C-alpha cells in the first residue's frame, strides 16, 4: 500500500490518500509534502508500526523540498519508524539544536514514558501560553495521553508529537499536539460499557465521546474530551478525531461549539487525535 502525504496537512483531510499498490509493503510517500503537522508525523509512525506488525516492509520517501525533509528529520520521524524501514531521499545535514521549548519530537507513548512526556508538554504549554492558560490546556492534554496508554494500548504502540508557534507567521500563538494509538478504537471501547451498546458506527462513537460523562468503563469518567475542547475563554480550539471509519472535526470559538462527525472511505486501526489551541499574541 501507499499512503500519499502531499500538500499541506494531508492527514487532517477527511479521506486519506491510501492506494492499494506496492503489495507486501507500506510506502509513506512524502515526496510532494509541503507542510507537516504533528498529526502527519505521529500518524505516519503509528501506521508504519501497524503494517510492520502485519509483516509488511516500510519505506519512507522523503520530501523533495529540502526544508520539509529537514523538518521530518528534526522531528525524528525516521527514528520512530519500525526497525529495518527504508528511507529514500536526501538526508539534509545540519546542526541539531535543543528545541525542547517548542517541540516534542515523534515519541513512543507508553505508561513508562507518559510522565516524562507530560512534564515536557507542560513546559512547552506554559512557556508559550502563559502559566494560567498553559496549565489549563495541559490538563486537557492529559486526557489524550491517558486514552492512548489505557484503552488505546496495543502491541503496535502509540505515538505523540507537538509543536508550539509564536504567532510571528500565523498571527496567533498556537500549540498543536497529536496522539495516535493503534488500539481497539473509540467504538469498541465505548461499547464495553453496556450503557453505550446502542452505538453502532465509529462516527457516532466519536460524537458521543465529546459528551460529558461518556466512557467505556463503569467508572465516573468521561469529561476529559469535553473539557479539552472547551479550552479557555480567550482561546480558539480545534479538535480532529479519526477512529475506524469515523472522522470528526470539532471546534470552539467564542463559546460556540461545532462538531461534525462523518464516515470515511479509509478506516484506520486505533484512534488518531489532533488538537490545536490558538491565542492572539
């Protein structure tokens, strides 16, 4: 199979460009990639590990644009791929500076790494959003991390990536984070709770997951995603979720919330989530 990563933010689109060519392997074709979000990076790593677990070889075709290829290298996407993956393309050389104040490279997310990752994300959030708003946003991010290491756990792993933007080019201070797991998915998780046995589609499950109190367990949980979307009063929040053949875009601006679930033609194993919180500089 070939997953085409072309243009800007390719994996934030409704349908994935997944082609049934290259039998026996997965090709991550980033030749025409112009801009990658944390979701493009974390989801590529998750997809690669799923296909490698199924016995397929993995190939990453690096972008033709040198700056984009350099970014993929800087964000450690090649390192996050399964052992033995083939990397095709120029490997831009350059000095690697410590950017832990604005970046979280593609990282394997496990119960053993979650605390260290959380501490690093907290520093990034507080550094760019301020103590009050940064702490509020970080509390919401904990839900994505907890989901991935609990009901998103699998032998293929989960991956996380993040980046903060100062607002010099975007006009807004922003924090973007993606968490992609390879577990049972939102639909199967919610249906473990008999109260949600009426849910039959992944799109319905994603929309249901944004409602307060909804959980796949009998415990009193399930407010994490609603709180995450709510964000803070002076922020604009966007959330994209993909699980099975379900896809959901949700946003909240000036206390107005919109959630649009849909069905896709290209299902994924597990759950992919992307969050962007924006503030005016």
